[in-house]
C-alpha cells in the first residue's frame, strides 16, 4: 500500500454512490483506473444487466489500460451472469495491479474474484474501507441473511410523541426534515407501512422530490391482514407498484384484485409474520427497506429484533400526555431494553435527525 491508495479508493467509493438509486438489486460499485499517477478512467455500476464499474472505467480510459492500477470499491465478480466476469475482464485488459476496498459477500464470489486475479499474476491489495462496507450493507444482508436491511423512520416531538391522541400528526417536523425523508425513500427498494396509517392518513408513501422521482419508486408494502385498504387509497394510486400483505383466509374485496399495479400476497402467518415478509422482499431483490408506520408496526419490528437502523427526526416541540408513542411492545425489565448506537446527529432546519444503528452490529 502506498499513500495514494486510500485516496483513489475513496474516489471509487464516491463514484459508487452515483448508482445508489438505480443499481439494485446489485450493489453500488465504483472504479478508478490510474496509470503513471494520473486517473485515466472512471466508472460506476448504473443498473442491473448493464456493464459493471470496471468495464465502464476501461471504456472511459479508451480501452487501453495495460499496466495500469485499478481501484475498485468492491471485489471484481468471478462468475458470468448477465454480464461477463469482471475479474477475467481485468486479466484480459492486462492490468498490473488491483486494489479492492471490500470483498464481495455474495457466496458465489467471497474472495474468488481476488484469487482469480492473483492466480493470473496480477498483484491484488485488499484495503478495507468502512464507508464501502456501509454502502453495501443492504446487499450484504440480502445475500448472506436472506433479508434486506431494515431502516425504521420516525418523526417525534421532544417528549417522544408521534401524534396527538386524536391522530393529528401533520406536521411535527419541518420541511427540511420531510425533504430528507425523500432521499431515504428513493434509496429504499420498498417502503413498509400498516393499514392503520393508511386508514388514518391516506399517505402516498412515494418519492415526490423531482430530482429523485425519475430514478425509481420504491415498492409500497401495506401490512393489511383483512384487506381493508380502499381501492382508491393514495398509496395504491401513486406512481409505482404496491404489495398488500394479508392473512391467507381473507377474502379479496371487489376492486383490489383488478388494480394492475397492486399485488396481493397471502403470507403464511399473515401480515404479522415479519420474517416471512422480509424473506419475500429479499426474493424480490430488495436490499434496503424503509419502515414508515405507526407504533404497532414499528414495535413489531423491534419486538422481533428485525431492524438495523433507525432515523429519528426530532422536532423542538412537546405534545404532552395525550399523545401517541413511537413503538408499542412489552418489556419485562429495563435490562432487556433494546439498545442502539448513535451513528450521526445532523440538524435539519429547526429539527435534528439522529441516525441509530442497532447495538452490536
């Protein structure tokens, strides 16, 4: 390793983020090619089925990269799928050295891409970059645990209330915080809510930021055991696809079954079987999901220990005793209380956003 290796890897990680809204279910990957101390090629993975970051960087370099050093945020793939194996592509291109920021956690790769390069006589350095591990955390969860990363979002007052007892909650936080939520929706493959929220607020749960909406709309998932979602609900009418999760014995009401953009899924165990739901979403290619729901649904995810991050938007206001809390679940002893680690605290206009990571992750 030399002093410039980490700088070039950081540049590759920055490039990877340019594919954040478009490349799922594949991971974000960025690549920088350097020859004689100068960057000659840059590339990132744009979307599944298209060229990978290394191929795009080689093309950006004009196709001639013999003897160059390749910096890539994620280990080059080792198997042929919709695109050729990138490890073989780099061998064929005649590169001299490859520097990798993280191994690919996919069981079909998991170090084999690095081994192929080394067996071909190419020098390979693995320099772990924590930012890259964070970038691919959802992808890693899906391919190793069989479920996407679960990120819960809540907006509360200083005394931890999400709404008045009447249900009134618009708006606890200000426009800057609400605009920030648009980013997290756009990077999510699915947004999960409950039927209570749908009936109380009639939300759209889609990406409305005009800078983000053209990329992709997340799958909108409603936990609706008895299929009470109105056929004209905004969450079904907004752009994109919706999935209603219901109990197996529930009869499908007239109207819901005829909507082209709405799928119905009778989950074994119904909408309360969150593990089965996450497994289903992983099968659909979801790397990250965002839970935007009321206290019962949020509490169910906490109680089942099926969450990874929490976005807490906190407004400098108090709602008092007659208000609704964040998460409903039972706790027998304080020692059993779920814990989290603070990853980041950021001001959002008049509010703050606290980003939490489940303790021990």
